[in-house]
């Protein structure tokens, strides 16, 4: 849970994105503050409509970067010209609008508020929290104090909640929790594969995205889980497994439950079974015990696995956690390591999205985008933007041709619309 300052500039659509970011941050237990001096993290949601506007955005980013340890930049300038900030030496994490809530986590598990623990339909996206709590005791994480040990409702309860979302018009089900991989562990079972299998049998046309799962839980169900992915077209071929460090020594100091070898085995299991899939992961840089060699191990792991979504967070102390009492690394050292990893991350993501150019893909339109655009997801959960989407609405399945790419998404044109009827609104 973090104290954040969010500043949004630009048009009505950009401000709408800012409101969505604000809502998700509050739902996850983060607290807004009025001054950068009070903030753990500053978030700058940028505009790029004119050269003067761009100059103002760069100036404000420079001011925020000097005032806070962690700056996240999103919005039009950040996404259209990600190199603009780095070119003038601004130390910031550049992410897409929908990636901001994950980026603010500081390596911690999501912390839903009481109201967000219920199933929720947001447009055509159904949010389904399957359990509360986790089995971990990470030395840097304050979330455990809020959520406790995992509590897993029965499979049939979650399947029924998923069915209600589909019947209400959900076209994408997002399975969420502090750690989805350990669902059922409190009852002596490993229930995640069976739950996903049963959800995929629900009548209707919809996709399912599995939310964050720590590597240890995934490792224990990896063989059964990947077979569930392979036989169910409803499942996006996507996992989010936060590794946090490439060093087993740092993982031990963090009290993470997994070892690097187990994380790699999960990745290799999915590589061996699925033709195309997306790996999202997280790294914490500058943990108090992290040496130069430990950081190089993290860089090596990043190069080895080449994840297609990466959250990079500088370690910051959370009150009441064991890591808060550790003697930390200096801010300049953390910034240097964060900058180096972020630059390599950008290279990896750019190469991946450029590799999609020329391909024809079936995508689900999931949300309105900026201006006349819409946001889509293909089978591997790649983010694909249709810039000119006249008549194309969320909930439609569209065949597209990828024509261009930015570092964090691909750009496409529709080939044909497989479902030209928008999903009716549900009262």
C-alpha cells in the first residue's frame, strides 16, 4: 500500500483514463496525497497535443523526478514518445494506462478493499476475486497485515459467480486475488486448475485472464495448469508471475517462497506446451541486501526469459515490515539500477511488439481507448490498439492485421468484424 500523487493533463479522454487509474489505486488500498513531499510515488498522466504541451510535460516530469524517489509516467506523451523523457535524463518508469495500478504495488500483493472483493462488471469486463489473502510472509510487504492467510471459497461458489458475470454480459473474466496460484491451499488442495477448467465450461462467448500468481504456487501446479491452458481456448495464454529478483540470496532475504530454478521451470513448462503466450513479471531493484552481483543476476534473468510485460520497482520501505529495519541502498544507486533495467526492458518490449507486425490476429475488443481508438487483446493477451475504430465496440470479436508497433502495444487495422453487434447494456 502506497501514498501516491496523481496528476493528469490533457483532453477529456485522458482525464477519463486518470479517473480509472484513481479508482483502481484506491480499490487496491493505496492512499492519495496532496503533495509530492508526502508521496511514495508520483504518477504523471501526460498529454502530447502540441509541442508547447510536450515541453510542459517534460518540465513537470523533471520537477517530479527531482522531488520523489519513484516517478511513473503514462499517457499520450509517454506512450507515443517514450524516448523523449530518457533523452533528457528523466528517471521514470514509462507504462501504459492499464499498467499503472500494478506498477504502484512496490512488489506487494494487490490489496483489494472490502467493496472490491465482490464480483464486479465493468463494461464488458468481469472482475472475479477468487480468494482473499496469501501464504507468503515477504519481508518487505505490508499487505499481509491487511489480508492475512489465504481464505478460499469452494470452487462451485466461484464458478457460479463467474456464470453470473457472463450472463450479465461479461466478455472478459479477470480472475484476481492476492495470489491466485495458491487458491485452495488453506483447504489442503490445489484448486486453481480445476477452477479454470470449470469456468471455461460455462455457456457463452467470453475470454478468461488469470491474475497475479506467485511463482511457488504456479510451480506446484505447473504441469496440470499448462494442460488446462492448452485445452481451453477461452483462456488467454498469459500468466503474471512476479519473480522480484534473479538472485536466490536476495529472494531468501525477501522471504520469497520460490527459487530462481523453480521460476525458470514454470516458464520452460509453458514454453514447451504453448505455441504463443505472454509472461508478465516484476522486479524489485535496490533491495537492501542487493549487491552488484545480485543486480547483474536479475539483468541476466531478464535477458534469459524476455518477459513481454515487466514492472520494475525501486525498493521502498513499508512501515512495520522487517525490511524497513534493514540498512538500505542509497537513492542514486537504486535509480541507476532502475534506469539500466528499464532501458533493457524497453528494448525487449519494442522487439516483441515489432515482431507482431504483418500478422493477422483475432482479437477481443475490451475497452474504449484514447479518442476514437479501442483496446483489444489477442489469444496471448497482447495489447493491440485499433486507432480508427468507427462502429467497433467493446465486446466484439474482430480480425485485425498488425501494421505498426510502439514499445508497449501493437497497432492494427480491422480485416473483418466477426461480431458486428455490440453487447447490450445491462441494468
